[in-house]
């Protein structure tokens, strides 16, 4: 995955988001979502395709890449909630949380690159604008 999105990850973790979920998930829902959303093969496929996107210009068409940004944040937020609901498995939830935060960060970086904003970002960052 891309290396210059660390700043975005921090932003995503700290940013407040509005959840569309009406009720907090229970342990059974959390575990089912962790199984589906924390799938190691899906993570590997996403990473492989994202690397091909960067190095070869091949669009990442994995199921995870096709999620909207709001869907990514919704999954990320629910997984974070699950880490506290199902504390014995919090490590697995945090791995999934980090994955979805990384995918959201990739989305930000792609936007910055697509709109030729990287040089502006680097200049402002070097000037201490945070």
C-alpha cells in the first residue's frame, strides 16, 4: 500500500464521523462482521491490486475498493465499537479497523494525486501548516 498516507490515517482516526447505525451491535453481529470484513484474503487482494494500481495503472476493482468512502468509515467505526463490546477479541477488531483506515487513507491520497495537490500539500506541510 502507499507509504505517504500516515498523516491521513491520523486524521481519520481523530476525525469525528456520523454513524448511520441506529443500534449498537452485539457480540454476535460483531463477530460475524469481523469474519466478513476482516477476511485476510480480501485484505491481501486489496493490497495486491492497490500496488498494481500504483505501479502499473491497473484500477483496483476489489470489493473493498468498490466501497464508498462513507461505507469504509461506517465499517471502521463499527469495528472500533466492536473492539470494546467484545474485548477478548479486540486485537482482531483493531486489525480490521487499521485496514479500513488504510483504505480510506488510500482514497485520500488518490484524490490528492488525481487533482495534482501533492506539491501544494508538501509545501504547506514544510511550512508548518497542519
